[in-house]
C-alpha cells in the first residue's frame, strides 16, 4: 500500500511520490553504455566526469558531460543530479528547410564541422548546394539527402544525437524529429521504477516527437516536471502548426520549454531545470533568471509574441541583462506555482504519514473524535503556514490559508466504520509574483 492510498491529497489550481529532497534533484535521461545502472547520482561535475569524462569525440559521453556542466554551472548549483540510462535508441532526423534565395553565405556547424556555402537563387538549388557542402565535410555519424527545398540529415550511429549550431534563422528553418520509435515512455517507466526520487527531468534527444512524449509522461506520472529546449524554427516564425502549439493543444501542465536558435545541444532546458531545482518551492520565479553558459537569442517582437502565444519561454538580453522570459509552463500556468503546489501536496502527505507513525510509535492512535479531527487539521495547517513562510501562499492577513474539517456529527457511519476521514479541505491564495509593471505618469511644464 503506497502513501497515496493512506492519505489521498488532491490539490487543484482555482482561478483568483518523491521525497522532500527530490524537489531539489534533477534527472537527465540519456542513452549511454558507460555502466549498467539505470540510475546513478552525482553531487557535482567532477563526480560526473568520473563516469563521463570530457572528450573531443561526438557521442553520448561528451553529451552527458556537457549537460551536467550546464546543470552544475551556476553558483549556487543544485546539490544532486541523477543520470537515468536509456536502453532504447532511435535515429534522429534534422530537416533544414532552406529560406534563402539571395546567393548569400550560409554558415553553420554540424557534428563539430564548420560548413560554409553560398546559397543559390531558389530554395531548392540552395538545398542542393548545402547538401553537397555537408557531404564534402564528411561529418561523422550522419548521412544527408535533398528533399525539395530541404536538406534532410539522418543520424546513423547507435545513440548518435545530431549536433547542429550557429545557423542564421533567416536562412534556415530547422526541425528535429526521429525516424524510428523512440521508446522514451518505456525508458522513463524503467528509470522511475528503479529510482523515483526526483522531480524535474530532461532528455538527451530533444526531437519534437520525443518532447511531446516526455510531456505526456510528465502529465500522467504525478510529481514530475519535464524541462526542454527546442530549435524548431516554426515556434518563433508562426503561432500555429509547431511544437509549442501541439503541446499547448494538450494543455501540458507539467512541462516547461524554451525556444532557442543557437545550438541543438545547448541544454537550455537542463539549465532551466537547475534554476528550478536550486530554488525553494514557492520562493522564486524563472522569469528574469540568468542561464550561465547559454547564449541569448535576438528575438524580434513578432517572434517573441509567437513564442509567448503558445506559453513557451525564451532567453534574451533586456536592458543589458541576460534573462529568461516568461517562466511559464505550456498550459499557461507559471512553473514556480506548479512546483509549489506539487511540493505542498507532498508536504501535506509526508506530515500526515508522520503523524500516524508518531502515534503508532507511542503505542497510541489518532482517535476518530473531535480531538482527533482537530489534530489532523493542525498538521495540515502547519504545512499551509510553511507555504506562507516560503512565499508560495499570500501573507496578506485576509488571504491566509486555512483548513476546513467536517463535524463528527455530520460524518456518515460508513466513513467512521472504515476509519476514513472525508471532506478535509483547505483554501489558500497563491502569492504569485510581479513580473510586469504599467507606469502612467504626468509631467507638468514650468
């Protein structure tokens, strides 16, 4: 019997299960052959480097090291990272849709190789020229073909993740998918069965379909949150028919994503996960956070609006400051509110279990009486009060959270005989955060 079967805690947002430690623990899910463990824990980058030393060779080892470097890259950094081993691999497909017809210089880096080629007068001819340049560069672990106005690049090595960076989004519109079933759900289920003590997670192969699969898994697996970044060019160029629009259509409540146009292996999603993990639930917002090691994008107003329309996040420079905008999950809620509510659910559950255990250890019980019901209420109120202390709930006197319990005379015998206390409720108002300010001023003349 699990804890949730003893204490059924349901908390919902109204408009107006891992350990406590797990809310500060991220999981990076990646294919590798460094060891046979499904999950290993690491306290810092040097400990990761023991299993995954930095190398000049493109592959899972360097990929995991780079992601871990991003996770532990800030000060302070989270105290723990877990690496979950994927046992399934899939072939990645990078489609470079050509936009340029002005015979301009097209430059990017693919699998560590610098590509430089002059585009042509049509998108189809530009695609042919780019594909030829990719072929002559003899990039490892990939093959390339031309399909109309697109260059189609396919990974060929086991566990090979395509490394693509440094493109001009006015010239190339990239899209990353897989050509075979990813089996990500099976991998996540196996990892969770081996070690469920984590909250946030990110994945190695950030293709559009695997991101959709990861978001669905997070939504249906309790106290888990999925972080990702995407190079899908359509997320900024249009508000429909792209990855973010797909995720928004399924109202992904437990997914936080960032759009970037710099590097398919930037690990900005891992950086977001780290910023969340290092912060106490309820005390922060991801908006305006700096992501060390992440290069900002120069989004124009239209691109920014398209990303925001589907509740995506972006990283840019504002008034000389590097910062995340907007700190939202894909369903439009704020990531910090969602994590606080998950923490609160866990905290109430942990405290109630502790109360039952304390009574049992004292060779006593919590009686089904008015006194016993009040004890249950006080335990829950303690969690709510701590929710105010950490900043998740409003501290305004008129909005303080409170518990509502039934009178024993109003409880049906069927509940009493089965020792189930029903209809215990609480009301609280989220503190939220100020992220925008509208200033109206009047200036008089001399």
